[in-house]
């Protein structure tokens, strides 16, 4: 069952709930008893680096061939 993050608008508490996707939009009362809550958007974390760009002539040529890309900008921001 998915885990959803929920924040209480009244006291600011953030908590998790486990429920089926079909019930994801149902209200979830705060552990402190408040009813005004909102489900938070999920966050995604991506880590790691690609060893070489697909189809690159420098693939497998080692570190002297240039930076191996990854992420949103091809590795330029990961130095």
C-alpha cells in the first residue's frame, strides 16, 4: 500500500498515512485532532552517475575522454 505525506494546515504537523490509491484523496485527520489537512506532492530523488553516454565515441575511453554524463544536464553540473 502506498505511503502518503500529509500536512495539517491548522498546526503545521506533517505525518504519513498508508492507504490504497483509490482512497488517496480522502480526508486524513491530523494526529492532533485537526481536520484541515492536505496531501503533499511526492518527491523523487535520483542519484548516481552514468558511466558513459549511449552511442558516444568516447564510451569506455576512460576519464581522459571527457566527463561521463548523467542527470538533467549531461553531467555538466556534477563536475
